[in-house]
């Protein structure tokens, strides 16, 4: 039996997220600047004589499927199929520290980490793992490319690395509930509004490397998030008025985040007290 493999699968936030159009296949063109975080799931792959499968544990295990629909499992099965390998006896254990379906890319990161580990183990070419990443979802390419700070275009699969930003504190505010078919519904809600032109992402990509503040952050989904997530508007308003800082939507939500300076982080954490959300202080993280 091969030795077990393991790696961390980081969360992400979108510092900029623009939606620039809709494609004939129904997917949307995006132009986004992504940043990985220290908050990470732990991914372990092992082989045994027993049955293959996915096991999920950790503080955010609830809401992550432990069956064949799990993105990490789909990635492993698709890569094995492409390479003529078998997933017999292979088990994937995900220790979930990233809230699922929160806009933080946890599922995509788990899948990309599995592709990275199995791709190396099986000697896959980069093009093979990239093709599987694109087949599994839209955020996988960023994580497969190593994370850090990067701009993503197309459906999210065209990645350009950006210079690393200084390490900064980030505080995540996770509301208790998400909604069904969240990402699809968020994109569909934007179809009623004018599309972005990618200029905010272009300007961010061209800016001098310096710490990011809330006023630098831009997310097109913020125009529709209040309508779709019950209870998000009062949470957002309370966080901003109590902290005096600007708070933003993570990806397609509903997690909210603050990014700023170390001296302010404790006060921002305190501002969420009694508001009924889970507060996760973390940091931005560089490339894998
Ligand atoms: O890529 P992922 O499977 O997470 O996307 C979920 C849904 O979000 C898609 O089925 C699609 O409706 C929508 N989507 C989109 N444009 C993208 C990414 C996702 O319209 N670039």
C-alpha cells in the first residue's frame, strides 16, 4: 500500500469580484482578485484493503457531503479515470475548519489539494490536473495554481499571479444559515443589473503592493446579497456601525469579512459579540 499523503487546503476571499457577462453555456464571465487565508482544512489521503470513501470531521463537518458528490472525491475519481488509475481502497479524510457553502472556497480548495497530492503521486502532467480542476468547478484552478494573491478571469480558470500582499489580519463572520443553490442564484440575480467591465480588477492588479483596507475591496454580489440571504443586512449594519470599519461579502456569501491592520483586529472581533454569527480570526497567507 502507498504511504498516506496529507496537505492543508486554505480558504480564500475575493478582494475584488466583478461579473462581466454571461456566456452561452449559462456560466458567467468573472474578473476577480483572490487571496488565500491561513484558515485551512486538513486533507489526508490513505490506501487500505477496506472500502474506498470520504470521511469528514472537524468543527465545520456539518454541511459537507461525505459521499460521491463531495468535490474532493469527484476530483479524485475524475483524475483516476483520466489516468487509467484505480480509486479502489483510496480514502479521503477532510478535517473541516472552513465553513462550507460560505463563499470561502473550502470545497474547491479540498478538491484542488486532492488533485495536487494525487497528481504528484500518480505522476500526472499539469494539463491533466488542470483539466480535472476545471471540470469540478470554477474556483479550483486558483487553488491548484498555488493560491496566494492572483487575478482570475474567464469562468475563474484563467489565472494570473499577482505580487504577494503583506500579511494582514482577516476576521470572518459566518452567519448561521446559507441558502439552497446559493452560487447559481447569486449569479442569476446579477443578470438583472448592468455587468461590470473588469476595470476595478485591472486597477487592483496594477496597484503598488501595500496593505489592503476595506475601502479597497469590491464585490459585485454585494448588490444582491441583502435580498437573498435573510438576516444578512442587519448583521452587516451592526458589524459596520459597531466596529466603525467596512465589512465585505466573501465570494458569493453569506460569510462577511474584515481585512485591515493588526491593531484593529481585536476591536473588530469584539464588535461581533452577541450578533449570532461565528467569528473566525485568521490571516492572509502566501502561495503554497
Ligand atoms: O463552479 P460552481 O460549480 O461552484 O458553480 C455553481 C453554479 O454557479 C453554476 O452552476 C452556475 O450556475 C453558477 N456560476 C456561474 N458562473 C461562474 C461560476 C458559477 O454562472 N463563473
